[in-house]
C-alpha cells in the first residue's frame, strides 16, 4: 500500500470517522482501493450490507488478502457464517502481508470455533507485530483453548509486563491451572487491585482473586471478592430477574396453547443437543460423546435461537424474548428444522457422522427442538442446586450476553434455577421420553454406567474411548477448559459447602420452594 492517503483513510476508519475516510478516498486513483475504503466507511456507519457489497466489488477487481479478511469480518456481523469462513480461507490463501490481516482472519476462525485454524493466523500476526496487545492476547487465548497452558501462560506474562493492570490477561491467566498455596498469583493480583484499576479490569481481577483463593481453600476472601465484584456488575447492567421470568412465562404459556408450533417436520438429521444450566457438566458430556469417532462437537451454536428469531420476524433487539417466543407459535416446525440445519451446517467440522450442539441455553428451546427435529437427541445436565448456584455465581460469563446476566446475584441465580427446574418438568410432560436428564453427581460416581446410558439415549454404539475423554484433543473455549483435560474427579461435588454460611439465604430459598438440595 504505497499511497499514503490509503493509510490515512484507514486511520480515520479506525477512529470511527467515516466521513473523513470518504473525503480521503475521493483522491485515490485505485478503484478497488476506493471501493474497499468506502465499504469500510459504510460499515462504520451501520450500513453493513452496503459495505459488504462494496467489498465484493473491490475483491472482484483485486482479490487482496486484506479485502477478503475484512469481507469475512462484515459477513460475521450479519451472521453469514459459512460465507465468512470461505472468505477467511480465501484471505489466507491470498497471502496476507500485515499483522492486522492475519489477526482478522484468526478472529473469524475463533468466532466460528476453529481454534486450530485461528492459532495458525495469530502466530504470524504476533511475529509481524509483537508489540500489539490485542494480537498477543488473541494468541494466548487460542493456546489456552487448545490445552497448551504453559505456552499460554508465557504469553499472558508478556502481556502483563506491557499492561500490568489489564484485567483480561490476569483473569485468563488465573484460569489456566489450579492455584496452590505454593504457586498462585494472589499477592500480585491484590497489589494491582489496590491500585484502583478501571471498572472492567477490577471486575476481572476480583474474579481471578476469588478463583485462586477458592482453589487454595481460603473461603472468606474468595467470597468477599466475588460479592463485591458481582454487586457492582449487577448495578452496572441494571439486571432485573423479571425479564428472565417473562421469558419462562412466555414459553410455558405459549406451549400450553393448542396448536402452538404444531405440524409435522420431515427433517431427518439427528443432531445431539447438550443443554442445562451452565457449569453443570455440559462440556464434560460434550467431550465424552465427541470421543466417539462418528461424533464431533460443533460448539455452542446459536442456530436454534436464530432460526426461531429470523423466521418469527420480530424486530426486538434480543434473540430470545417473550415476543419472539410468542411469534414462533405460527411457524412450521419443518421450516424451523431446515433453518436450524442450514445455520448449523456452517459450523460443522465434518460432513460425515453426527454433530453436537452444546449451547446450554437451548433448554429454553426444547419444545422447538423436539418438534422441528424429530430425530434429534436431547440431553439435559442436572447438578445439585446449591453447587449449580455457587458455580454460576463464581464464574464470569460473557459480560455482554443476556443469557447469563442472572449470575451476578446469588438469589437471582437461585430464582433462575427454580424456573429452569420447573421448565424441565414442563418439557417432560410435553415431550415425554425425548430428554435424558443426566445427573452430574451420578456421572462422577459411575462414569461408565452413566456414559453407557448417555450413549444408548443418543443411539450411539459404545466405545471405550469415552472413558478417556480427557485425551480428546479438540479445543475447549469454556471455563471448563482445564478441568476436562483430566480424568473425572470428585472435587466439584458439594463445593458449595465451603461457603455454607454465605449461601444460607440460597439454602432457605430452596427449602421454602420445595427444591431438594
């Protein structure tokens, strides 16, 4: 890129100044470069589809790696995941020349759950520009997802030399291994926290401290850091449990109506859905099932929520809300099933065999799944209610996701569990025999027996490799990444008892609601 005006236009786009970028682009002679810059300017101003069209014109004239990578980025924004993957692969084949393009391609693959492909892009990005915090952070994440904890830790330490107060790096580093009294980051984390980092960094540093204190058995400081962090974040996001309650109400009320989401579906595909509250063993079961040679995990897909949302046509901002649930009642199960499979196909790793969709929140869509995909198998993980509440409360989920906003308050989490429990009982009456409710504690106590029951429910021939799930080399991009790389252990059973006094209000709530703990 020899014309300095191109660099100036990119800088303007990077700062969100689309109008300035347009002014600069008007003086550039290369028509492909002009179309590219105008496409990025459109996207900055929210006209993403128009931006994609301009990038297509630029690529037709000059299929440069940078153009293809940015096209992939915009395609992801409009949920054209399959097209985004193809564009990212074409960008890599075109031979990127700069770190940003490599990093952009890597981010596309990471977004699509292919962390092996992402790593192959993040490594050259860092090699070309090792001073970029974001490029190295992306590399560290990918290494962690792939089980290369020592390499990931080394990258996070380099990041913390560059930005000692960065909460993302501290939090990610703390999750790579279990802390011990001899090997932990507690003193450093406490020192950083005492310096008063910004709110987002403070949130993650407190979560990291809580995790490491909990690892070494220091219950009081662990709970104290969690309590402060969660209270502050709940205030920031202004969470109200009534919003989640309204979703549960809409589901139960709608599916009780005669003719709601009724009709035949001819979809023959048989995906396996692993659902349940987060942190209840869903990743463990995913690893057990995907140890079978004919089964692979497609990750946590938004395919069913998107199919219902898009066909329902509601204009609300959220994918899952009462209006969308209500609107789905007139949809054809066959059409929803086909839309689901079209979305899911963009995330499959293989065209043969069967795939797993491990989005925990799909328990909200079990009615849709059962009718739209008659051959699908559905598994719901169940865990002791107290352990479920504690595990949700102590893990920091995606802070921008509405699915897990309840988790920043103990009683909100208990209320959410109660509604989840009630909904699962409702689904059992609506679609009897379709759901295997698998107890985490049962799986820990009898790994082979429960795994065989799981395989039988899913219609899969038994394989002894299921007992060595921890040797599965597939990437894990959940808080369970470290745990599922070792054999089944009993440490997580009744972990809540270390905080029994602090969790007393939750225990009373469950006792009063008749929920056995």
